DNA sequence: GACCAGGCACATC
DNA sequence: GATGTGCATGGT
């Protein structure tokens, strides 16, 4: 079974996932940082708190909130001190070299933008790629822990394969299409939550596991 | 109470 | 380059 065939199978099973669940690209970026190693349910609470104070109306507005207060507001998302710092790091990057507006970076070449995002302390490969794909619609495949778990179980690579290598496997075997990358990653997350638990995977009824 | 959740930086070998 | 640890809330 090829990666594209598995994608089609998942898409037929679940249908479109409508990712990223947000109203604006800025909200997507904030969500991408907040969801690091954290369940989306908890992030939703933090996002709701931010919206309540108008913090997501623009990066400039959020940057007016002190790091300490920001930490209290995003508390439900966990790791709130370090995440407040990471949000501030992104906002500082935006204001110091790009006018504090997303329009200052939205026109950058994908490779250059990825490089700049990775230079921000607190933004690693998955967060950078999530931002590129879901906030800026760039054709970049997002790899996460679920991707490694599921596709290593299906023998496409070993569980401990590096981020970049896993990404290469997917991009080399799929059309270079941001819409497909968007749906595929979202479908993987959906599948993992439903059937591919770390401890007790339910392969017997999983839509892409070989039926016995 | 243990385990997990849409990672990342940093220390150490 | 690989491996180990801190960061923290909330659900199962």
C-alpha cells in the first residue's frame, strides 16, 4: 500500500477535516505554539481566554500583554511559563525585523521563512512546518509523533527516524500539494486519536490496518 | 496514581 | 549524533 493510497483510504473513511481549527492565521500560529506536547482540548481553553481579552486580534495587541500575565492567561495549555516566553519570542521576531505584522513575513520564500522560524527559540521543526502549512498554505508536510508511530508500525521507516527523513519519505511519495498535506496530517491525527493509542491500539477495526 | 497529550531546548556523553 | 531531563495542565 502506497502513502497516496493510504491517504485516499483515510479521506474516504473520514472526509475533509477542515484544519487548522482557527479564525485567522495569527490564531493558527498561537495555537501551533500552545499545542506543543499538549492536548488540543487544553489549548482551546487557553485560546478562549486569549480571545476574551482581545489578545488574538493582532500580534501588536498581544505584544502589549506582559509575559507574566500572558502565562496566567494560557495556563490551561500547560507549560505556561515556557509557552508565554515562546509566544513573546515569536512576537519579538515579528516586531524587530518585520514591522510586527504577519504581512511582513507572508511574502517570504518558504525556505527562508522556515529558516527564520526555526531560529526563534521555542519553534522547532513541527511548529515551524505547522505554521508554514496551516497559517501560510505552503506545501510543507508536517510530521508529528503520531506520524512516526503509525507509519513505523506500517514499516515505512523505523520509529526513531529523524524528522527531516520522515518528511522526505512523505514528500517524495506524494504530489507537492498543500491541500493534500493539510488533509493528510489532520487525518493522521484523527486516526491516531481513534485507533492508534500508544498503549492499546485498536488495529482490529482500524480503517488502514490490514484486515485479518 | 500512572499514563498520555498535535515538542522543544539544553546538558551531557 | 544519540540520549536524558525539565517544562505543567487536564482527561482517562
